[in-house]
C-alpha cells in the first residue's frame, strides 16, 4: 500500500469534520452499515456510497451507458409516483430481496442497463439497501457512488472535491444487506481507499475500519494476474454474493468485479436529488 502517511485514527461520531485538523491531511472513515451511522457523522464531508452487489455497480453502469439520470428513492410507491408525473421515456428500476419489483421496467442487475435500453432516459430506482444508504448521506458536502468498476475515478474525484472545498474527511458508506454487514461492500470500500492513497499526493489518516478494509483488499488482489477472478471468488463467499447465487444471478458477480472499467463518477445533485455523471453535473460546482 503506497501512501505518505497511513495511521490509525480513532474518531468519535461527534467530532467535527473540519475542526482543528491540517488542510494537508485527508481523513478516511469507513461505515459498515448506514443504520449504525448517525446522519451527522458525514455532515460536511465527502460521502461515497458502496453497494457492490448491486446498486452501486448498476448505477455506474446505467450512467456509463448513457442514462440521463438515476433518481434514488427509498419507497416503491414513491418511485411509481415520480414515474407517473415525469416524461414517459423514464424507466422504473429496482428490486426487493434481489427480485425485480412487479410492474417495473428493470431489476437491479447491471446487465439490464445496457445502452440500447437506457441511453437518453431517466431512471427512478429503489433497492433494498443501496438507495437507503444514499438517503442517509444527504447532510454530506457531496455524495458520490463508488464500485469496483470506477474505484480509481471515484477516489480521485473525492480527493479533488475535498481539496477544492477545503474538506478533510471522506466517508465510505457501505450499504450492507438487510441490516447485516457484507464482505463485498467492505472490500469495495477498501479498494476505493487503496486507490485514493495511491492517486493522491496528500497525507492521509485512516480510521481502524478503513485501514482494515484497505489491507483486506490488498491481500486479496496482491500479486494476482486475474484480479476479477479473485474478487469473484471472494464475492461467492460473501452474504450478498450467496444471496445472488441462490437467485441464479451468479453472472452479476462477474460484472461487479470488473475493476477499473469505468471512468464515470455519479454525483448526487443537491438541487434535484438525482445522480448524474460528472459531465452532466454543473449544479454542485461552487
């Protein structure tokens, strides 16, 4: 792991993100579940949502394929209401317990969000875990979506935003599965942190969970000539991976493990509550 400084940091959730710390140091925090994370803990920081299997992977895939936006919502009926009052070209996407919601156009498999289906269209999305994690981070200075697909780009953009906005804290918020911590999200957080340490020339402080996550990612992929296969093998042992295998959706594990395949970074626009790509987003610029 390359970094100018990697140190354990113990943080209480009441500590202010900006008070009394060097502008030259970025502090990384990993939250294993949104339910265990007070909303104020990400206030003023940069939040990166991590739901590897599958919301984060699917959102990145959809925007990469040309979707105009992805609007995350918590409730199924809210998604239907938004769709009914919007442009008729918009799509409904999402799942409950891994299965496509009745009456929705798409489920939550990244394979469904291909260019021929989503290009030029908006998507209202609700999932069991990922969209709830996004909702928990509305008090952050900026909310991004990260996955293995875009880990380098999202890490680089989080560091850039922190520098531009004089923010010293980046939070990895793992979605989990049905209120349980998941190994794939923890590993995804570690992959993004590892990329951030490698890409940035600034000093870094890691809390204990961030250091553990980054080390675990490095352990799994270090020296491998086939990183994707290594990640898939890890996913197959994880809670989220086992759930997908039981549903016959093994192929999604391979798609979620396609590391560094996308440069796109989804941002949550505070004015609209929509996730859009960097190129489309002007409203968060100050």
